[in-house]
C-alpha cells in the first residue's frame, strides 16, 4: 500500500501483492489520504512462489450516494476467521 501511495500520490487499492496493508498520510492540503493492499483467496504457497509473505484476505467497498466518497474495509482471514486488518 505504501509503495503504491508513494508512486501515485493518490488513494489506491492494490490486489496483486497478496499481502494486506494500509498506508495513510496527509496530502498537500492536510487531508488524510489512504491506500490499501488486500490479501488473496488463493493458495498461499504455490510452486512458483514457495517462500513469500502472502496472507488470505479481501476487502469490501461501499460507494456513498454522492458518488465521490467511499468506505473501504480491509479484512484478513486468519485460521479460518475473518478479522479486520
């Protein structure tokens, strides 16, 4: 999440990293901005990537009625239980 935030300078959601994280910091106008990366729902140790730091997880996004604001909830799945990230 931090890497994408630093590159883009805007809120973003990264799904390809397979690791849950959140990064927030104020922008030029002192408004907090956030970026997220979500876990995966696939095998955590496939043949091509036996050693990694992946985790199971997913997120939900609710777009508010104005169409400009949204709420994102990032979750991890640990031991078969869903937990807030």
